[in-house]
């Protein structure tokens, strides 16, 4: 029998936008404990273009090419491997797959460990569902696990209108925290709608002139923003960075605070908590742009600029939601 093929976006070497190749590849086959997903949509994240460019050290395989990009996925179960319970062909599912191992969700089909997906809530379409997993798991683990954020505490969220940021705002408000958010003025109304208590336009105001005695800083920027964040923390407060952790452990004691670096992981208990918030309407992703899979280059070009409101998503099947 002929090997079934699919359209996918892959790279044959690390590099710029021009290394993205939209081509036919063999359709993957689910192993035991896995499902095959007919991909409707794939979320686009900064780690995708950093992986494409080679700036994320790729430790998993000696020769990963052709490497199909992407970790976020939403679609329907097309087949199940052995020993898969609770999921059936036709079920709508979504998840962040295998991270940080390659998952290949920029494709018409992708396999996933069954425990990395959840049933897609009816309240979100495939595009919105694909936007959620990586950013919401990142925000959840940064705020609640690394950050130990509790009701009544204050959190400063940098880049609050972005992918991780706009979800972190919603999670922090759900937890009962006060939220101080940095974002440009054009996002002020957007952030108010998400429930931000204090918005700081970083273009006109130095956030450290406004934020004081903060319990947790969520740093998605690194660099100078991270440097300027130390003094806004209360004694014993926590800086959680999802960017470079170089030097944070050494600097924290100087300010009498703590610092943690976190890398997101597919944790089923966290994801099921997130899923419940989506079902109950307490968490909703904002998708600012949707591109067909064939235009992955345009999607990467947009997110590399770093000013996207909410999320960018690729649509893998034409003529579907």
C-alpha cells in the first residue's frame, strides 16, 4: 500500500523565514498510548521561530531534519494506537504535545500521547483551542507553581497583552490577585477588559516608579526589563522568568528576593484545571491573526516582531472552523 502523505511545514536546516518549507511528508502513525490527530489548527509561539532559527539548542536528536515545527494543536482524533482509553475517533481534542521534544503540529496530521490532550470545550472553536495550551500551561506553571501566587497578593506581569501575558492576567484574576500590567497604550482598553487593576504604558512610564512591594514578577522579557524588576519586589518576593535565567540566582539575594526560571511542560493535572476554566468561561484566548498552513512564513514574520496582541494561529484544514 502507498504511504499516506500530508501537507506540513518543516525545515531542512536552521535559519531565517526562507527555511520554512510547505511540502508533502509521510503521515505519522500513532504508537501505543497515542492518538493520530487530524489537525484543524496549530498555535504559533515564540519558541517556534526560535527553534526554526537555531537559537533554541536542539538536544533531542543528532539529525532532526526534516523537522516539522509546532507544539500546540487542536483537531479531531483520526485513529488511536493500542492502549488508548477514553478517546475515540471523531473526538475534538486540543493540547500542547511532547514539549520540548519535537511534536510536528504544523501539519495536516500529528500524533500525540493521549495524556497530552483534553476534550475541546464547545465554548471555543478549533482556532481558539489551538491558541491556548502552551501559553496557558506556561502562565499556570509560572504563576502558581514557580510563583506560588495566592489570593490577595500582587503580581506584575510584563508584556501583558501578549500570548502568555493575556492568559496570565486572566489566571491571576481568577486566583484573586491584584494585577499590575505593562503594555503599550494601544492595549490599555484590552487589558481593562481582561481585568487588569493597574496598567502601565511602558513607553511613557517607568514601571518601577509605579509598582512597589510586589509579591511576584512574571518576566517574559529578560534583559533590561528583568534588571529593572528586582527593586519592585517586596522582601522575599519572587521573580519568575520564562526567558534567560543567566545570573538570576546570583542577583536575587542581593535584593533580598527569590528567583526561579521555568520551562513549560505538558502536565495533565494543570491542563485539566485550565480546561475547566475554559469550560466555565473564566479563561478565553484572544486570537489576533489566523493564517493558512501554507503561509507559516507570514505568521513567523508577525510573531518575530514581538508585539502581537494575544495569539497567532495556523489553520491546517481549509473550509473548516
